[in-house]
C-alpha cells in the first residue's frame, strides 16, 4: 500500500509481489488510508463480531428446539 502511495503503478506492484490487481483493489477499498494498528483493531473487531454472531445463532437454535419440544408435550 505504501509503495502505491509513493507512486508505483498498481499493475507493477501486483506483478512484483505476486497477487492480482483485483486483490489489490479489494484490499485497498477495505484498508486504504488505515494505519497498521487501525487495521489490526479492525481485524480483532471482525473476529469478535463473528464469535458473537455464532453465539447468538446457537442461542436462537437452542430456544427454537426447546419451544418445539414443549409444544409436543402438551
């Protein structure tokens, strides 16, 4: 990213480091203008968000199974 900001063409940068231009532009749209510490914080927040989503899905599934079990008894 810093090499691109310094004026190196994206095509040359991608060829030098061995990744596609699409990958470069995708990464640039997500992390462009961020410092390394900001990118690390963003990644940690994404991991935490995924963990919480999984926890919520498990809880909702448990609740649904419990409700169906109670309906069958009555």
